[in-house]
C-alpha cells in the first residue's frame, strides 16, 4: 500500500472536521473521495499534505509515518498537492509558474525532459508560455497547476476538486489527461470530487465522505448504478418518504 490514512481525527479548534476516517491508495490506483460541501474532503487532503496535523490516527506513506511532518517534508517525500482553487502566480508567466514545480529537484536532465512532456500534454501552455498566468482562463489555470504538480515528479498526486467551476468539456479534458498520466506513467492519484458521477467514471475505488465520516467505500465497478453512492452522499434513501413529506 502506498498511502494509508488510518483512523484519523482532525480538529479546527474544538470542531472535529474528521472523525476517525480511513482511506488507502495502492500504487497506480485512482481513488476518489466524494461528498457534499463541508463533508471534510479538503481537510482530508490537508491532513495528508502536512498542512493540518491529525489529533488521532496515523498517516503512512510508503511505510513511513508522515502525520507530523511539515508540508515541505511531505512534498519532498513524493506527495504532490493540487489544492482547491487553482493557485497560480498571476504576475509570473506560464513557464515561470511551471518551473516552480521543479525547485526541489536536482536532476537537471530529467527536469528538462519532464518540462517538455508537460508542454506536450498541455499544448495550450506551450503556446502561452511567455504570458502572465493571470491571463489564462480557469481551465487553462487548472492545466497549469496540474502541470506544475507533475514537475515535482511525484509518486502520488492529490487533487482537490479538479472540475470546480469548469465547463463540462474542460472537465472532460482534465480527466482525460489524468487517466492518460496513470496509463502512460503509472501516476497514482487521490482526487477529491463533488460529482459522484464523475468519480464513478474515473476512479478505481471511491469513498463517500459526509459529516466528517466515511459513509461508504467500494470499487467503482461495484457501485456503477449510483444508488448506494447517492444514498451515502445525501444521507437518506431514495423513494422513501415519511408522512407529511412531499415526494419530488
Ligand atoms: N479553517 C477552518 N476553520 C474552522 N473550520 C473549518 C476550517 N476549514 C474547514 N472548516 C470546517 O470543517 C468542515 C470540513 O470542511 P472542508 O473544507 O474539509 O469540507 P469540503 O468537503 O472540502 O467542502 P467543499 O466541498 O465545500 O470544499 C466544515 O464544517 C468546515 O466548515
Ligand atoms: Mg473542499
């Protein structure tokens, strides 16, 4: 197992945003965590990347306990994070933004190869290499942050809501690229999503998180009809109404 989040609890002050959740990711796997607003999805990724520290439980990466480590140390260990909300340096150009991803690496020849590969993967970034990142569209900025994360040469990439605010065709493109990266480079992915349909399409396995607890976990292939996922996601059974309630 590459990543093992074991029974962690995470607090914001006195509020427990996560209460004993467990998530595992095998090498080469695509795992999605889905759930509604406020479920604890971002908190889960922040606890893995060392921004937050669990008050209970363990996070093990490649056999090593990383739960108390700093974000820099976690990144150095091989976990690259694409946080919520497409953080680009708006006044730096596209190339400068991408190069930030390489700053912890010393393997110069490999860096140049990876840089070329990223530009092949996202031709629009090659075209706009010299333009300020702030001038890119939302979808292009998403490509940029994914490209930058790839340039850290991660063993696993965590992505917080890659489809947030993107038009459906751009979301398709982002997911195409992610699936291609797994296929061609064996990249391991842990993706947070609000759309359970999207997760069922892209993931090997998924977890449904709601109110800081895992409600359901399973192979995407076993959950394709979506019924159990929706039930876990919304917390009630479809088609079941109680007296006095209106059945939409
Ligand atoms: N910095 C913070 N301080 C206090 N409470 C927070 C903080 N960040 C998140 N929370 C709370 O923790 C819970 C989980 O938040 P989190 O951001 O992980 O949810 P999420 O599943 O990512 O939601 P969304 O889909 O809206 O991004 C929520 O109740 C939220 O209000
Ligand atoms: Mg979030």
